[in-house]
């Protein structure tokens, strides 16, 4: 299917590895003009080489407000516009609530939630002028139900709520905002890979017990949904949070 994304100016945060890199790859394959942002310049440069196509790299620490502003300014200066923003940057920290410092809660919100809120606000300013655009957040099934670490769970829940709030506010401006909620996704730099290496039998049992499809998901399976949501093929999807989890979520919706 031609998603008609050729030439679209697409920014993917956390785009140098894992799910973010897979998202960038799909947009490259669709002929989009892609920018990826992350903290590690060396990893960004390696990702650029592997992705090929029209890919630009932007080094930024997205937990810092000034760097978020600089990122959007740099992207617009180079590309001339922003058509699609993918807020993928995120990470997990801490453990049990009673054993996790407040500092880690603040850090989790800054990375997983406030960075997405701020970048969305900055991007929407430019999208409104063009009367078109798409913003897609990468959340988690654990933003919809209990599970995962509390710091991460809380931030992803807030992100799903923010998705709907912003979507309703900017839909009349031709801007669609949605989120994707992955389940357990296996990739080389992720936690599931480490857990399999540490205890393969335990992970086999986890898959058997928790994932009806009988396997971990792949970054490409998340990326394909993101690309669809960014396209006009998804023109009537607004404010949604779509599970991509092989049936792992226990929610009815």
C-alpha cells in the first residue's frame, strides 16, 4: 500500500535504535524526509548510515527544555516544515513505589511525558500554519492497565490522556494526534533481550502465560502502525490509542 508519505518531513525522537529506528526505517522506505533525534551522537551516526535514504540526525537530550526547543528549531531550519512528529523517546527506571526516590519519578515524567508534551506544543505551532500534520506518541499497554514499573506506567498513562486532549483541540486545524501502545517488543537494545539472556526459560513461560500470539512483537510491527497513523489512510482516526501487542493487554478496549 502506498501511504503517500513521500517527501513528508518526519521527526522521530529516540530514533537511533529499537522501536524508534524501525519507525524511521519505515518512513525512509515510504520516501519521507526523515530526522532522528537522540542523545548519543555516535549511535545516531551509525543509525544514519544503516537507514540510508534522506535521514538527518539531531543530537539532543530531550529531558532538557532548551534542547527540545533547539531540536524543533533545527529541524524546521533544515527541512523547512514539520509534517509528522513521532514522540518515541522514553525509558524505564526505579522499582517498587516505596523503594523509588522522588527524583526518579520526576526523571521518568520528564523523559516519557513532558518531553512529548513540549515537543508537541512546539510542532503544533508550525503545523497550524500549514493546516495539516500528524503527531503520534509511543505509549505502552501499561499506560492503560497495571503492570510495568510505576514511574513508567504513570508517565505513559498521562501520555495517553494528553493524546486525547490535544487531539480534540487541534483536529479542526487539520492536525491528527494519536498514540500507539506496544506490548512486549523484542529488539537488540531492549530490556526483553537482556531478560531472555539472563533467564530464557522464565521468558518462555512469560510468553506462554502473557502473550496470546505466542511470541514477542517486533519493532517493525509497531512501526507499520505508526506509518499508517501518519498517513491520510488514517484520516478519521483522531485521539485514539491503538494497542500493538499480540493480544497481551487484558483490557476490553
